C-alpha cells in the first residue's frame, strides 16, 4: 500500500502526493514508512519561507512569485501553514480564491495545513510535508505562515531563504520588530508599496538593519567583503525589496534577491552547514523524546512521584533527581 503510494508519488501522481501529505499531516503510522522511502529522493528543492503579520500580502506575493517562477520554467509547490487556526478556516479559503488562477497548472501544487490540535507538532508536520514535496520533484517550495510568534519561527526554520513581509498602515511600528522575527529574515519585503507610509516602513527597516550590521548597508544583498577576509566571513545583508503584489510589481526583483541568496548560500557552503545543523537539531529533538519515553517506560509513576517529592522537600536538587532516575532505570532499584 505505502510502496504503491510512494512509487506513484515519485512518478508525479498528484493524487498520491496529496494523500501522502494527508498522512504526514495526521502523523499517521504509515507516514513514517512513506517518509523513510521518500527521504533518499529529497534534497534538491529550494525552500523559501514567507512570513509576516496577518494581511501584509503574503498569499498575494506567493501567488505572484509562483507566476514568475513558472515563466522561468520552474515547478513550484506552495504550503500554506496557519498556526493560529485549529482547522482549515477562513484565511485559507481566502488564499484558495486568491490563488485560483494557478489551479490547473500541473507545474504548480498548492496545499494548506492547519494545527488540527497537534500542539507544537506543526513544525514537525511542516518539515515532513516539505520532504514529501521535495521528493515529488518540485524545484521550489514556498512555505507561507502567518507571523504569530515562536511557531512561525520554527516553521520557517525549514526554509533556506526566508522572506519577512511588511506592509504600511498596520500600526505605528514595523511589525517584524515587535514580533522579533527580523533576525530570521534573509530578504525583507515592503509590500503594498502603493499605499501611503511605504517609505516610512522602508526607512524603519533600513535603520533596523544598520543596527544589526554596523557597516553601511550596501545594495541589494551584495556580499560585503573586505579584501583580507575570505568568502566564509562575508555576511549576507538582507536586501529590502518594494513590491505591489496585487499588480505583480517588484516581483522580478524579489525573485532575483532569492536567487542571489541561494547563490550566496551555495558559494559559501552555507547550505551544507544549514542542512547539517538542521539534521542535528532534528536528531536531538527526536532523541530527547525517545529517551524520555524509554526512561518513563522503565520506572514507575510512583518512583517518579517520589523523586519529585524529594525535590519538593529540598532533600535533593533537580540535578540529583535526574541522576537518581537514571540509576533506577539502569539498576531497576531505587538508590
Ligand atoms: N494595495 C495593495 N493591496 C494589497 C497588496 N498585496 C495584497 N493586498 C491586499 O491585502 C489583502 C491581504 O492580502 P493577503 O495576500 O491575503 O495577505 P496575507 O498576508 O496572506 O494574509 P493572511 O494570510 O490572512 O495573514 C488583500 O485584500 C489583498 O488584495 C498590495 O501590494 N497593494
Ligand atoms: Mg495568507
């Protein structure tokens, strides 16, 4: 069953792809098997995260970017992830309507995911869904998520290039500064450049960037290299790109910025570093939960409660509590 699904998916069957993502989304038992079979086929897609405050125009931008990529003969998958909605709700329905002119193009695949009550599991679901899309052979995967705090930071961590989208008229401050998501930006987008206040948004972002990069901010994302430093030490300075997503303006420049960032990461070996680091974090996360699960299977609830009580009574400190539990697990007796 899963073997058939996997081979159909690898042959470009869209229904198999949709099915595989549903299984991954549910974190179904067969999902593990499918992911294991698909994993050797991953690693070729360029993954772009698109985040920003609600209503800044992320979906409109994604729509415009897809068209631009298609003109360059790239196939594109879009994953719209909404960490704020427990179900596939209104916002995503809106996206469907905004992106409906893309349906019917076989070089484009669009999918939305919501939390469905999997607390904290969305980052994992997203990572797995991206793996599935990667294995399906899409050149570019765009992951859109609304700026809602830590969850979207975790979600965009899947990406190689992260776009943070700002728009004028959403309040006094630049939204990304408030949410603290500026640090994750590889490219900053000032969308709704047709609206009043766009210049102010742009200026605020540039000022923030200059604080983060003491050297004068250079032009669009060029590498700032001093003659004595090699390419390894060159820092990427996020370019600030103006767009009017609804009119498709500024999109070519945005795509160029994404491509330059890709080239930068490839030339400096950053892709390798990012990949290895991601594998490490993922491994540590899985190890933590597996080791904890095993430990808790080897000691009884009562034993854990006794240890908690001893810490509570200040008889032992938390570090000793860990040692005691590990000793119990190893020897099968209380120390
Ligand atoms: N004037 C103007 N309006 C825009 C522009 N881009 C998007 N909009 C409008 O802004 C509204 C929100 O656009 P979306 O693309 O849904 O924004 P979003 O960031 O995806 O929204 P959420 O997913 O709900 O967070 C829509 O009514 C768009 O038509 C732009 O460049 N200029
Ligand atoms: Mg949207």
